[in-house]
């Protein structure tokens, strides 16, 4: 289905988590569709390792499972989207575009479950990350689901500057992915869901 869409180029298909890591390193894709259940290495471990080595690659989980634990684990690993395999083709296309633009993509049900999980998690004291005011603004907008383009427009900066700020944020917070930075901001009260 994706090969029929002119805006997409399907570059490869992996049959295991390790193969996904190897192909991501070699082909440097913009977006990876990742299953959680794969032979050898789990999709969660593959997501973690890909996000550590290629934080600019966005990962959309496409799986048969919809358990809360899987959803939360995938987000913590670095996934920026989560869909069930029986989602419609239009939902899949929309989700790929969203994660490619740097936004998060979850169905309304997954978003509700994620919000409930975050509300239930105790707030932790914010470590001294020394984020600049602009980095905090970028992080807050990202926590509210804004894509890089939307953040750039809201702050009157370029998308390249947004990516630069995110690189600094990840370095200062010592986190491997945008997803984990957003979770950090929500859990520590630096940003909220309002």
C-alpha cells in the first residue's frame, strides 16, 4: 500500500530487530514502522538502540497489541507514534506524515491512556538541566504535540533552529530521544497537558 503512494519510498523490510538496527544505520530512513514482536531481539530493544544511534529517525510502532504496558514502553524507548495493525490505510498515512514532521501520532484512545498514565505518575523534582528560556519554550510546545514546523512558526524561528534546540535539550538532559525529553518535561512539571 505504501509503495503505491508517491510521497513514500519504501527502502527496505527487516525480519528481525537486529536487522532493523543494521538497516537503519546503513539506509538512514526518515521513518521506521516497527513491530514489537520480532524474532531474536524485541521491537522495544530495537527502538531503543535505533533512537540512541539515529535520534533523527522517527519510529512509528505498528503492532497487533494495544496493552498499556506496551504503549508506555514503546514511548519510553523512543517511539513517536503507535498504531494497531488493523488501522485504516488513511490512519497509517496520516501517522507517518505526523511522525516525519516531528509530531507525535497516537489514536484518541492511546492518547487518553497515555494521559492517565502520566497523571498517575508521581512528579519528580526537576534536575538542574540549565535549559535556556528558548529551549524550555521548544520543549513545552513539543510536549503539547506540536511538530517542528508548528514550533518554528509559533516561535518565529526556522525548523533547523528547532532541531538545533532539540539537540541541545537532549544533550543537557542526557536523554536519547525527543519522546523521552517530552516525558521528562511532563513528569517534572516543566510542561503540562494544558
